[in-house]
């Protein structure tokens, strides 16, 4: 059986631009204070060209509001590690059945025809409730955005790589999905529809990883835990901060560091995993 030789000393040194020449789509990047923007900035800092997806009407309707897409893109451009890296952006309502495939094609074309990395960060906020209050409309809305669109994005991503004629052994294929710790401690009884769809993504991770293994694409899902994206303040904010050993919330760049590392070649041997990045968050308050 062939053996892979141990890396030479030079190969053990970290490349300052480990994603140089790679391309990435990050969904749900409508706000400079969000996880999507933080991930995109990290990917760009590592040398990647990045396409930012946004759906401004969703965030504009939320208490935290939305930023101008160009301002988000400019924040990512400012982090670029390579001057020739492209940063582009565009809208899509991923609740529409054909929107995921169109978004993949648009992003790939904007980035030179190839898409290496897919980070499905978007999600529907609100339109949810407890077991007593949820209804079919709530369930369908979360299914369409939080689960169905992600699966269709992964499908379109795989088809795009096949259409590009990339050899199956081409390195760098990465898919990262997002979940929310719905399987930990007491779950999310106040957000049943959201928890249901995020649980579906966690459950499908290993199946997708197996389905894409022969294309040299890894698939992992990250639970970022409570992250300060400007949606909570006051006494409630302080109470959550007190449940972290460090006494602070997670910040958007905390999960972004993990997600960006998963996109590098250092993480090529990690696939089919649901990874918690919660900073020791004590969900039970103990």
C-alpha cells in the first residue's frame, strides 16, 4: 500500500495566504456586524476572491437593520491579503426555488468561472414560535430558507464544479453550513421551526460529505454559539455574557476563524463533522 511521506520542514510552515487563487461564496452577508461579513473578511485576508450574497429586505425588517451592500463589500476589500483578489456582491431571495442555482452561477461568473468554497451562512430570523404557536406557514418559511435553499446551493455548487471540468482530485473544494446548537442542553423550545431546519442541516452533514467525497470536497457544519451581532443589549446581554467562562460573548470573528481554517488545505482531512465553536458556553447556567 502506498505511503504518504512526512512533510518536509518547509511544508510545515504556514502559508500567509493559504487561499490565494481560490474563490468563495458567502451567503447572508448583509451586515458589517454579522458572521457572514466576518467570514468573508477572513477568507479575503487569506487571499481568496469572495462573492457576498445579501438579502437586504430581510435584515431591514429586523430590529438590527441592514447595511448598504457596498459598505459590506468595502469592509471585505479592506481586509484583502492579495491586491488582485476580487470582491463582488449581489442579492438573492433564497426562498425562491430557483434562486440557489442562479446564485451559484452568478457568483462563479463574477469570480472567473470557478467556485471553490461555499459558506452557507444565511438564515431566516423571526416568523417562529413555540410548539403551541407554530403553524404551517412558519414551518414552510423556515424550511424554504434554512434547509431547502442550503441543500439546493450545495447541489448547484457540485454541478458547477463538474461543469467546470475540474478533475475529481482538484484540491480546495469546501462546503461549510451553519447550525445553532439546537441539539445541546434544552434545545430551542421558543424557536421550533428554526431549530427543526437547523437540526436537519446537522443531520445531513455526513451524508453530504459522503456524496461529495469523490469530488475532493469536504462538508462540515459549524455551530457558532451565541455571537454578538448587535441583536441584544442591556441586562439580557449581560446575563448571556456571564454564561461564558471568559465573561464575554462570542464575536463574529470567533466562528469566522474556524470557518476560514476549514476552507484551507490544513483542514483537508476533516469532513462530515458538526463542530461547536462556543467558547465553553454554559447553557445550563451552572
